[in-house]
């Protein structure tokens, strides 16, 4: 059976490659690209993709939707698809890729994947994200780490602070900063940003097994556990460490506060490093990248581009070109140096990557071996859609009220159960 299937499969792949080549040979590659990369570092990274695409004969049609975290972009995507006018390429992540693939809305990138040997250059955990029914339906562009503290060394020195190894040490530093009249935590009051902090605390206090039991298996006992109460206790403390103007602030403006020394630290994924780098700041000198306190944990986020089914040969040619370029070795280096992430592609030269990126690479390897590697909830890897929504709703309600931790765990378990 396997042999037959294999032979059949080979012929089909060959035919579609040839057809793809025939169709695209005479086409003018073009692609409308829907994304939400509008901050300083993000814009530089997506500009690199645009330039690479244009340098290879493509016509780039930019469709940015401002709003970190991507919720606004997701709403635009839904309405575009519902109105029968999907963009050719869309920045997308995690289970959302499978959800769209299940609707039949995504094109098949298997021909490009086979021609480019993606199976040999993509780690299995990313292949699982971008393959549906064994076929490539999206192409990953990076690996972002979520559980980082970005700190201003000069500000920390004002209270003789050493990088915190535990959340108790983090709180002790923050209390000293408060006493010195310094804002300990630069933060933007938006649900996805609140949830970004929340998941770093959950991993730090509970570990990967607890994290996955709560947010992947959605185990009610774990959601209502004493450990989860401690997580909300820590979130209550964090609420006391932000400035009065935090509500609604965009994440990159909070990064700017750390950059200018108006606050000591920010907890955010390494897209924040893209802001520091875009401003010419040096790691270890102008800013510090510290993993949030945990037992060797690592919270993974990964951006991909999915190609929606489109009819014109020009769009198809554009999608094929874009997919090929995104996982190209050179582009993987260029893009991720701007973006603050590390390459999705294995084997990319690391000599140009800074100490934060190298730490991310080492910690990713170590955490996948130790079992402390988890997917982000706030950034739609371990959970998406309604489950993620339930976590964001309860976490942000707790952060912006005097809700007790006891009430919060009940609300969280209830909201997740309702979302299932
Ligand atoms: C994440 C996305 C990152 C970064 C961040 C802030 O969801 O995966 O690439 O852009 O939002 O907008």
C-alpha cells in the first residue's frame, strides 16, 4: 500500500510542480500581503521582505493593519474572506492556520516545499504548525520567544538590582524601584499584553506541565489550583508596578519608556528587541535581555504566512515566489536580525546574531530537551480562537479591577469551559 501511495504521490507532486511552473512562467508575480507589522522594528523587517520580493521581480501590495498582537488584523481577514476577496498572503499563526485550512480557504504550498526541501530545514514543531493533512499550507518566517524582561541597566543600577532569578526577587527589585520613585514595569494596557505577562508568570510559578495542563488540556482542577491563585496574586502585584497611564498604550511605546529610562523593565516578546535595534541600541550596553524567572522554561511564538486561494496566475506566481523567498537562508538572516526573532530555518549562520538571539537559540534547544518548552497562549500557538479569548478576557478583567485571585480562578475555569 505504502509503495503504491508513494509512487502515486511522487507523480502528482511532479505534475503540480510542472503545472505551477507553466502557470507562473508567464505571470507577473504579485502579492497583496496582509500583516500587522507597523512598529519601528516590525516595519524594518517587513520592508526587508518587500525589497527581497521586488528584487526578484515581484509586485508587493502592502496591506498593513495596525495593532500589535494581531486582533485587528484577524478581524479584517475574516471580513475579506467572507466577502470573497481574500488577500494573497496573510501573516498568521498556530492553530489559526489549521482552522483556515479546514475551511478549504488556503492554497497548497507542497510543490514549493518539495522543491525547496522544507522538510529538511524546518524543525518538526514548526512543520506541525504549517502543515495540514500532511501538506504545507503556510510558511514560517521566525521563532519569537515571549518570556523576556527588557531592562534598562542604568535604571536598575540606581537600586543595585541584579537580574531577578525568581518572581520574589523580581518583586523585591520592583519595590525598591517604587520606593525610589521609578516606574518598575513599562506596560501597555491591552488584553494581549496583559496575557503576555500572565503566561510568563504561569510558566515561572507552575512549570511546563502545569502550563499545558491548564491551557492546552484545559484541566479544571489545574485552572482552579492554588498555583493558579498564586499566578493571579503575582499579577495583582504587577498591577502595582505599572504607571498610571498604562491603559491602552501600544507595546512599542512601553518599550520606548525603558529605552529612555522612564521605566526599568518591560515584559514582552523579543519583537521588543527589534525596537531597541531599530533605535541603534546595543544589547548588554543600552538594554538587557533577561528571561523571565522560570525553571528553564521557554514560551514559543512563531509567525507564518499562509497563502489564501486566489485565482489569478499573477497572484499564484506571487505566492510561489514569496513562499520560496521567506525560507531562503539569506532572507532568514536579514529578516530575523531586524525582527528580534531567530530563524525558523535550521542551519542559518549565527555569526551576525547578538547575545539575546544566541541565548534564545540555546534556551530553545535546552527547553525542548528538558520538556520546559511551551507554546504561547497570548500569541496563539498553544491556544487560539475562543480559548485564547477566554484567557485574555479574565486576565485583563482581573488586572483592571480588584477581583480576588479566588474569584479569578473560578472565572477562568468557567470561561474556558464555555469556550470549548
Ligand atoms: C505578535 C507577533 C509578533 C509581534 C507582536 C507585536 O503576535 O507574532 O511578530 O509583531 O505580535 O505586534
